């Protein structure tokens, strides 16, 4: 199963107040069968949402709040 990786940012309370997800999307990790086949990525319904602690960036705003384009899902 593929995984959507998320991270908590300093601006997460603001997003939560606006009814948005406080854990911001970071990137998509492909599962071994997808990598091996070099085919399309797993559909979003077949992805598990995970939170990897070492990716936390509590001291920074998320890319959107910094005015950057968020990473695209491959």
C-alpha cells in the first residue's frame, strides 16, 4: 500500500481554526509493487495516511503559508 506522508507545522492551529487539516500533506511514498511496475500510483482510496515524526517542522510555517507551491503527488 502506498502512503501519504504528512507533517505538523507551526501554523497548524491556524489551519485547524479554519476547518482545515492541521497536519499538512508533504509527499507521497509509492508502494513496492507500483515502483516495480513503474505504472500509475496507487489511487488515493488505497493509500494509508501516515505521520513520520522525523519530518515534523514545528518551527516553520507550511509551504502554503510561506508562499511556496506545495509538492505534487507523483
